[in-house]
């Protein structure tokens, strides 16, 4: 078990006292209200640059000194942010290079946030300088417990500095060998051969968007730029405050940064969770959110993560901002903890009075007092999570893994061909995840370069791109007794989207799966085709591979079209393990049926076999606690096959227990 940074669940969120600087009595009221709401932490300074450094080299820290002192005096910890998410006017007035340039070549004006060039030496220097001063001033402040680096890193810049940096990055990537790049990018196609590194420009619609290797390289470069920007930010913090952990808040499944790579640089992974609750599909929202929690938990070997933001009520940026019903916020908080979060944090503490986010939910509304439904909900959540300290720091030891890989996401989005309308790599991974969630079996979500060896079962849906070494690692895993499931369009290309020759799946994987793949069919909505698995019939959705079984055993076959009778699902014994190939997509029951048969065959058990939950309930074990969550609209029953203690009420439970709609149980 890794070192836990806290001994309690962190409860709090974004706090912007600088918006209330004219009314410092509100700061005192905030302290009173935070204690009342059982809030023990607040994240400060997130967008505060203009007030921290109102003129170049002129600093104003008094307000932050006061706030941190007040917080400490009231027992509230600080998550202290670096302010690079937005900059003061003077900086872009004096140094326009800090502003981002759009794909069309036009430099942005001052405005919004996250609007900066990642390469700009001036911006990097300014950020380092500011962070050094913050670390020197507050590194020993007793309230400061964690660094919150910037805010939701995102975006890309197409300025000349970035173009040059991209070219330099490519030189390293392709060993300073332009012929190698031309070959790897297949540049004899359409006369795309480059003769000088300076000819390579970022992808853009008035230039090049059809070269998928260029698109992939640019994605990697932008992602690496964010990571090096982050490293630049934390350099002074590591030096001055080596004991204060750093995090950067991630945005769900945002594709602009390879979070699986960046996570390695963080002490604690954190993410901002905004499901669209109560818009008619809480079942799917809760499934996808469970998946995303597991993505983040898996990034550092099952170590706890932080839910850095969530809304205590509604948001303001959905097309229609529905109020979530009472209790959903608390249920959502319990889900986060159940999946490995050591925090429940909100955006934001006090609702802004003006500008863009004044209608975004907050713990304290414009009325300013505690007598609101939302404040009561948050307070109840705060009280409830105080009972859960036992899980803090606890890690998870899953036996099943789903491969979801950021680079494969880029690759499946970038190629042209097959079913261009329905790629949906993420959706397919969630479909393969759902059967395990439904059965209370904890599942890691891992990149393709993770260690497969610790899992009994690894499922890699639509793993179209195999980066260097991956096929060898799959082969080794299965040879050593592992169980690996692949689906249609697996192992087609390498890291530059260059097809493997000799047919799919790539090279030695043909032996592992005992099949040979010949063609891929894509189905328009009005063309129906069917396939079987273990005798049951399924409709094919979007895409299917036409395969030949060599050594593999056939578990199903196609029913229609010229490939009727050919295999649709196979399994192959390879050395000490087994490899399944599911050659078609079905977005209804197929994943569940295949997983059920795998679970039975491999003897995979639920995390807590003493509980039987009705469909629709989510059951998650974390540490010694068992969470039973009901995201549905109707009451559901769990059957407890032994005595449990209800952690919230201390009541002893056994037998059938009802969980109300939107309700939950925590059992011990
Ligand atoms: C993001 C940001 C916050 C705030 C919220 C609103 O997650 O990090 O600053 O804008 O969205 O939902
Ligand atoms: Zn730039």
C-alpha cells in the first residue's frame, strides 16, 4: 500500500475569496459556514494571478495571507493552486507570445482562460517565477496540504514557436533521420515527402489533415508539451516544498492529453466529475462515471485519487441545466469514494455574483445563508463521509482489466476507413466494462503498456494500434497462462498508423489467436446481419471482421451475407493460456454474455460473494467497506447472506434489504 497523504476524506472544493475582497466580512462568514457544512478543505488561488501580481513584478499577497490564516485557525486545509490557468492583462499586452494561436494562424486576444502558448519561454518563465514565490511564501504555512497545478490543462497552440518545437520534437522521435520519418509516415503517398524538418507543420484544415501519422505525432507532441509545461511548473515546488504532494485536475476522458502518461508525474491523480444527472439516463451516466473513476484509480497502481470537482447542484454549461434531485449529489460522492477517491470536492464553495459562472451550482448560493436544500445536502454528505475514514489510502487489487489506451483512442479517431461514422472506442470499452460492474467485480482500466501479468483476464476491445512491444507482451501474457480477449480490428497498425504486413492480427498474434483475418465489413444502419455466440443470435452493429480459424475453436458464426458460416467468435489455447477473438460488434447483450461465460469458465468471483444484488445496483468493495448504490428510479433489493453492520446507522443487517431509489448503503 502506498503512502496516504491524508488520514480523512477531504471534503471541500474551489474557493474564490478574491471575488469577495470588498466584503471581508463574507470571508468570516465563509469560515463559519464551512465548519457548519463539515468542509475540511478549500482550494484557493486557482485563477488569482491578476490579484497576486497586478503589475509585472508587483505582488499582493496580503489577501491570501489572511485567507490562509483564517482557514488554518478554523481547521480548514488549503489546496493551494498555481495560477497559470489564466493570466493578467499586462502579461499579454507586454508579451503577446504568451497568447495562443489558433489552427487558422490567428493569434487569440486576451480572454477566457487556458488561452496560452505551451511553448512560450516567457510564459514558462513567468509561471516558474510565480510558483517559486508561492512556494517560498506558503511552503511552510500550516494550512497548505497540497498543490493544485493550474487548472484543467487543455488546448493547443499553432504559433511559430510551437511549430519549431514540434519539428525539434520530431527530430528526437525519428532519430534525426528525415528518411525514417518519410518512410514511417508513408510520405511517397500524394507526394508528401519532406526534405527539411521545417516543412512539417501542425495539422490544420487549410493544410494537412489527411496524414494520420502527422495527426498522431501532433497529438503526442501537444500532450508532451502539457507534460513538460507541468514539469516546468512544479520544478520550484519540488525544490522548495518536496513534502507537499502535487496534483493537476484532469477532465474526464479529455483526449488532448495522454493522462495515462501524465499521471506518472503526479503524486495524486485528480479529476473533475460532472455527470449529467437526472436528464433521463442515470443508468448510463452512473456506468460511464464508474468507468472513469476506475480509469483514474488505475493510473497509479490502484492508489487513491481525488475527485477535485463536482457540482453540489446544477452546472451552467449544459444546453439545459436541470436541477439534480435531492440525494444524487451524495450518491455520486459515495460512488467516487467506493471507486477509490479520497476526496469529495465541489466547484464551487460560494456562487459568483457576476460574470460567466454566476448560475453554476455552489454550496453557498446568492442568498448567502445555510438554509438551502443544497447546503443541507452538502452538510449531510460531509457528516456521512466522516464515517468512512477507514477507507482512506486503501488500494484495490483487481483481477480483471480492460485496456483503454489514450493513444489507441487517437489512432481509432484518426484513420479513414471502415465504419467512419461509428468508431466509438470509448463506448465499446465501457460496454465491456459493464458486465463486471454489474456483477460486483472490480476492474482496472489500463493502457496497453501496463503489466498484464497480475490479471486473470485482460479484455482489449478494438485495440487497433499496437505500439512497439505490445504484441510481444500479449503473446507472453497468454503463453504464461493469461486469458486475453480481443475484438474486431485488433492489431492492424503500429504506432505510426502503418499497417502490419502479412494480414491481421499482426504477426505472432495470429498464432496466439489461432486465426487469420481477411476482410472487415461495415454495416449501414439499414443493412442487417447476424452472428452467433454459444448458439445465441445477435445483430451485428457497425463492423465485423471476416476471419478464418486455424487452430482456434469456433464459438459462433455469421448467419448472412457471403460470409455466412464463417467464424464470428473463437477461442484458442496457446501455450498455457487462452485467447478469444470476438470478431463483431453488438451493442446489446453480446458483451454481457461473453463475459458471463468467461467469468464462469475462469472462476472469477465478485469482490464480496456474500451479497446478491438486484440488477441496477452497483456494488463496490473498498477496503473493508462495501458500497451498494442505487442510481435507478425504483427501490431495489440486496440479499445479504451474512450479518453486516450499516456503517451509517450502526444497525446490524442480514437477509433482504431494500435500497431506495437514489439511495445507498455502506456496509461493514
Ligand atoms: C471546470 C473548471 C472550473 C469550473 C467548472 C464549472 O471543471 O475547472 O473552474 O469552470 O468547470 O463546471
Ligand atoms: Zn505556441
